[in-house]
C-alpha cells in the first residue's frame, strides 16, 4: 500500500522560496516517498529521515500506522543540527497534526 505524503506549513513556506531546480527535484522525491518512504538517510530513528539535494536537506517523519509521511522542514548543512533538534522537540505536535489530517481525510 502506498504512503500519503503531507507537507507541514513551515516546510510549505520554505518551499515557496526555493529555486526551480530544488522544486523540480522535490516533485520527484514526492513520488519516491509514496512508494518507499525509507529511502532517505535515517536520523536517530527509523522513522526520522532526511533527503538532500546539493546544499538543501529535507526532513520528514514516517508514520507507518497511518501510512503517512510528514515533510516537516528543510535547511542547509549549517543549520542542520538546530533544525533536527527543533523537530525532536516538536514530535508530539507533528504527531497530533498528522493524526488530525488523517482523521479529516477519513471523514465522509
């Protein structure tokens, strides 16, 4: 069963400011994540991963029970550790957000 990929508001706003090359690359990554979300490099857990393109890194969380991938943020290498730390601090919030999205999609 394919996964559904969702984008967090913070990621969406950063994506709008990205260049065309990155956006084109990311469009391809969306397809890849629906088929196999475990393609990226694991970051401290099987369900927390990153994909990188040139200087940019995209961070995402995998929720196997929901068959969902939540793309939560992006950064350059210099900001990588700060972004990873903030994601870890916000894990409960991200879980609540993705569960609410899944619930809204399942309602008739």
